[in-house]
């Protein structure tokens, strides 16, 4: 899913953000389910996974870390969390302005 998202140039991100698409509807269903029961690891995982698809990496990391707090052995949550953290760091460092260092 993560590689698929990167290679399609944002198509998956648009689909996951669109409430009329299947991915968008899945996101809304899992987000609604979380409001009913905040203790389900799978709900946190799927919301986090779909936030990665939407390229909302900081929110995804928060949701995936919550899933790992409930079940630290969840291998897919670990994988997707790591990938989201890498994307989040990449975005942070590409937005930092270049600072000229003057020689002494």
C-alpha cells in the first residue's frame, strides 16, 4: 500500500481523502468506529493506515502509536508507523530553509 501510494503520484491520496470513494468511505467508517470504541487496536491501525494514504503523516503516526500502545506486538502497525515516520521526517527536512554557514 505504501509503495503503491508513492508511485501513483497522489492518486491514492486523493481517493482516500474523497468521501465518495471506497477508501474515503473506509476512512470515515473506521473513524466513526473509533468514536464508539477507542480501545480497538484495529480501528486505530486502519485509521492510521488510511491517514498515511492521505499523506497526513503526523496524524497517522499519532494514531499508529496509539495502536502500538494497545498492542506492541502488532507487526503491521510497526511497519506502517516506521514508514509514516520516515515520510514525516522527509517532509520536515525538505521544508527547512537552507541556512548559510559563514566560515570563521
